[in-house]
């Protein structure tokens, strides 16, 4: 997509006096980085900005929200109804399922909704959308938007955007990384963002419970299809015994990928309601987005997710069967 396809959204934000910014539930560094980066830019342009959160927020991401002039607002239908804004900006998703419990509110405000997304698919109603699947992270789009709006990057803006960039690219190692990704990173470093500070904040800020959870997860790995598929699972009991929060399961899915034969990793965890949240990753050959779409989810070709009914064992069997079909 060319810059001029982003211009209508830039114009709509330029014209707005007040903007509420949403991102997906179970936010990652790109979600919060896009939200905070966009919020700081719009605030610099004199807009009234409301950053809306869908808790829980992973503790390692809290420092990004702390850079906001005000605090983020935990979404409830009552609070949303009390905030009157000219525009609603949704970043890093366009999928109704990922915006629960705010989906109904967003759909009822669809004529105000502007979406910036880099995922393949989405079904949220909107006024304007800019979807660029070639962007390695949504923050690439937010950075481009800042350029169109003529914002000079502050250190905090640059830090928020770099957090998204390193988060979605696995610190610049995924196939999605392009020369443009590094060009944006160079601009962010120029503006004062520090990779070493970010590494400490994002990668060395976990609680002890994370490591206990990791040991439970590693204890529950099973292998299929001649060790090409690894499935890891955590029950509500595992999470409770580790004294962990649900957001602390983040990143565990990458552990089985260290095994040479594993081309696809599946991570399953029970939700408090007894549903099963599944994340899938692949090294190559398997399009896990296609697999997750069979179950009503989605994402990217190499990283996707979906929800299934319980129990864990039947969700695992269903996903493994679908993956085996793809692997052939
Ligand atoms: Mn993203």
C-alpha cells in the first residue's frame, strides 16, 4: 500500500479533536506500542486522547502505558458510554473476536472507527481501514502515520514504537523483517529509543511465577507426526499452582521450536471459563493462519491463534489432526 492510502485516516485524525484508541485483548508489545505511540503523537498535536485497555495488561508492558500523560482507561461499557470522542482508532487488529468485551461498543460506533492493521483478515465494521500485511509490525504503520501528520518523534514515542517493532519481529529475526523495518528502527534510535533498555524492560522483567509456569509447560509437551508437531498445554490447575497470571503464558510457545524436527508448535491453555485458547507457530511449510481459520481464529501464516471448546485433550486432538492434514 502506498502512503496516500493512509492519508484519509491521517486526515480524519487531523480533523478530530478527541480520539479513543483501542487494541486487542491479551495485548503484546506491538499492540501497546502502537496504542501508546499513536496516543503520544495525537497528544502532541493537541488532541484529547483516551487510551482504552482490555485487561489484563502483561506486567512487562506496563512501563509503556506509564509514558502516557494520563493513565489508560480499563474498558467497561459504562466508561465507554461516558466518553464522547470524534474518532475511535483501533490498532493492531481488525478482528471482532480479539476486541471482546468492547466489540459491541465498537460496532455501534462503526461510523467513527478508523483501523490500522497488519493482519491478513478482520471483520470489525469501520469507517476507514488501512491494512498493510507487508508491515512487520503495526508500529511500522503508526510510524508512517506520524510522518504524514508531521510529528517529530520524542524519546517516549520512539520507545513505544521500537517495543512494537522488536516484539513482532522477534528482535528482527522473522521473515517479515524488511529493509524498511530497519530504516524505521534507525529513525527510532535517532529519536532516542534504546534497544538495551527495551531488552531489560521487555525480556528481563518477568516474575518468578513465569519460570514455574514454564516448568509445568515443558512437563506437558507431546509430539506428533514424527516429532514435527509439538503440543504444549497448561490447565487452570497448572496456572494456579504456579501462582501465575494468564498473561504469563506469553512466549512459552516458542520453547519447543528449539528442537530441529519441530516445524509447528501448538500451545493450549484453559481459560477460567473452561474454554481452550490455542496459539500456533510454524517455522515454514505450514500456514497456521489457515488452520486457525478452520476454528474461527486467525493471525499470520507463521503465528496464529483460535479458541476451541474444552477439554484440553479434545482441543489438542482436533488441532493436531488439522495440522497433520496440512503437513501431509
Ligand atoms: Mn502486531
